[in-house]
C-alpha cells in the first residue's frame, strides 16, 4: 500500500503541475490538502487517505464501457445532502471540466462492485455518508485504471466536440511536445484542433482534425497486450 500511495501522489503532483493546479494549494479549505481519494476503476474500490495514512477502502460502482468514469486527477468541487433517488443520500461533485460527475449514494445497492453507472462513482449510502463527513471541498481525487492512463478504455477515433479522458490524454501529449498551451480540459475544441493540425503537418500526417491510429502512434500513445 505504501508503494502504491507514493506512486499515486507522484501522479497527482505531475497532473496538477500540468494543469496549473499547484497554484490552488493556498486557497484550498483546511484539511483538503491532506485528504486524498483513490478510485480504482478496475476493481471498483475507493480508498480514503488522510495525511498519507490509509484510513479505509470502500466498494463502489463505476461507469459502464459506453459511459466511462473520467480518469485522472480532480478535486471535490461541492457537496450536497439528500438528493435522493439514484443519487442516494449524499453527493460529492468532481471538478471535471467535460461533464457533471460525482461520488454519490444509490438506490441500487446491488450495483456496487460493478461497472454499470453513467460515469459517476456509486457507493452504499452508509459509506458515502461516512465519506461525506470526512472529506472537505477541495480534496483531491485520483481515478485510475491499472494500465494505459487516460486511454484505458481503448483508442477511439476522436473528432472535434468529443470530450473525455482520452481527449485530455491527447491534449497532454500535445502540451508536452510544445504544440498546445494551457491546461488540458478534456474538450476537443478550437485550440486543440489548431495544435493537432500543426503536429500533423510536422509529422507528415494527412491534414485533418481526426485523431486516428496513426495520430495516436505519432503522439506515443500505444496499447499493448
């Protein structure tokens, strides 16, 4: 657990640096910087850490294949109680820039331990109530899968207007290579289109706004069995 936490914290630092998130530290609420949630989408668990100490691991449910849970590093943007219905008794919203996702309770407890949601992270109501009481707004949330980072769901062809963790992975590669500037937001918009065209021109790829297999390969995004 110690090695995994160290690796997770290193990933959090890198991701926040890429996103300019290191500047947020001074404005985070008291206790937020010492709190970390790690969601393992492969085995459907959510682990709570406080000041580097493992507190508890909870079972959860994550997004289905066609509606995946976003991968990466986020913060808790807000909290709400008693939403009811499919959201259960508590809701902790993520600051995901390409959609509304959160950690919440459920009225379908049998779904816990599965990949069945529309992208949110479901927990048993008693568990999310316990988490809600301990996790302040501003806390970091790392959502990961064992392999491939933001493209763990596979290499889909990306087009302008697409949103998701895979778009953010492409943006991160373009930033690292000096073609895109600013924070990766997971939204395939005008700046990403322009950066992609410049990258493709330099690599001798056909001029288009499509991120296909050849583009992934040129960016160094490859999947291996």
